[in-house]
């Protein structure tokens, strides 16, 4: 989770992100990673995943709500989706492998 937080904060400082479903859908091309909260609407999620698949962009489901994702992004409002335009391949790989490890831990208990 620390890598995810670092990537998000770095992207916000460098202004290399887009937040919100409409903004993210418009900027899928050129995006390194799309992060969605677990409280995203299933229709919006399907649209995002379809666009991400076409553009070959990884989608990460943030384990918290849109309120928590907004706080992580230092915003006083909910964020259901954020497109990260910065971040190295190694960082994104670490985030996605972290996701896999968390899923495996969830099945063990």
C-alpha cells in the first residue's frame, strides 16, 4: 500500500493525474495506471475496464471507499476513479503484485 500512496502523491504533486469517471474515461490513452475505489458503480467500472483493456492499461481496485481514496489524494471530496499518468513500470508492477498478494492473503483466512 505504501507504493500506491507514494505513486498517487507524486502524481498529484506533479499534476500527472485525472480524477473522476468522466475525466478518467477521456484520458485513458497515455495513462499508466487506473485506480478505482471499491464503491464504484458497476456500470462505470465496466466502461473503465473496457477502455483500459483496449489501451492496455492496468486497473487497480483500491480496497477503501471513494471517501478514503479522496482523502489519500488530499481532496475534500469523494474520488471513485483516478488515472495516474506518471509512475515507473517498476512501481506499477509493485502495486499490481501487492494486489495479488492481498488477494491471496484474503483466501487463506
